[in-house]
C-alpha cells in the first residue's frame, strides 16, 4: 500500500522511507478508516468541507483523508477550507500556496473574528468559547454555500479525552466531543475522523512531513486555560502509567447506564427483584465490586 513512490498523493510527496515513519503513517490511516466505518461517516457521493487551521492536527486530517480517497476507500469529494480570522501576523499566503502546489481543491475565507473576540471578551478571560462559536457559524455557512453535507474537523483522541474531563471537572456532566453529530439546525453533519488517533502521532506525522505549521496565537497566547490544566493532569497519569490514555478512551466506548446515576438514561424506579429481565437491565446483573 505504501511501497510505490509514483503511486502517492502529492500531500505525501517527500515522505520519509523509514520503517518507523511507514508504520506511523499506516497506523494513522488505519485508525481514521476505523473511526469512519465505526460511526458511519462515509456516504457515497457526499461532499465534505475539511477544515484546515494550519495546525498539526488539521494537516494530518487532510493528508489521511486524501490518502483514503486516493486508495478508493473514501468515496466522497473533499474541499479543504481555511478560515483566516484576521489575527495580527497570520501568514495568509502559506495555506493557499501549500494547497495549490499539491492540487488540493480549497477555499480560503477571510472573516475578522479576531477583532470581535478581543472586543467582546473581558480582559483576563479566555477567548476560546466565543472564538469557536463564531468560527463554527462561518464554517457552517461555507459548507452550505459549497453544497457540503458535512463539516470535518481535526480533533483527535486526546482532544476528546480532555473535553470529557473538562466537562467532568468544570461542567458537572459526562459528555465529550462525539466523532459524529448533527448541527443544531439539523442540516449538516460534523465529523471527527481522527477520533482514534493520538495527538503524539499527529505531531510526529506533521513535523516529519515538514508541513508549514501555523500556531494559534489567539488562545495559544493565554496562560492557565482549563484545557491546559487537564492536559497536564493526563500527562502526569500517562507518565506514571503508560497506556492510561487509551484505557480511559476505551471507557468512553463502554458506557454502562445502569451503573451511573442518570435517571434519564436508566429506569431505576422500574427495577424489580426476581428473574433477570434483560430488557429491564440490558447491562446484565450488577457488579458491586
């Protein structure tokens, strides 16, 4: 699958020939394909708006989706989209040149959300919530204008885990970023094909490919963000017990409503003694360990 240099998408031009990198690339592509198949993302003939920020995750997303499309494993049309939000010093020519050189269909949209965010958010507060809300609304509009059925984002496994713990610690709910959802208006899907991919793999992949990574200097310049704090906690757990992140991620795919406390998910008042009723308790008999 990865042996012939002439049979390769331009996004992979110059890829290292080392065994280590080939294994990394193969793993990321396989995990993205698994997520797409597991959550039923691919609809033949659909058109996807692939959001490209210029960060390591979105470059990895773009390359992997084109790899799958190139191999005939993703029967959809891909349109890359970058939203230039008017941040001072943003290198506006980097992404158009990168995409044009590699023959990637794309749309570059300029909307000065930077001024709105810095004007509306009080000093000392984080910009992320308002910034993401404005960005999301613009991307939904672009998707509709371009005839796309889905907005595709580069969130990876670690983003999903961090969001879960942010909701747990700060939001008082068990929730995270799902790999697939429908927007509030009910007319667009939102997909996260990198849901099974580790952040470290995205970082190694994008940097090894020497993609022109553009940092986010808006929220990235603020210290003490909740996400940074959660990331530090997870890093500590991972250091003390390697593989902990993957174990926790698997837990998100193995929920037991009868072993939680949400009466909206499980009919506790309807429980009765006697022979086990699997319709009443689909999780089976309780494990009280």
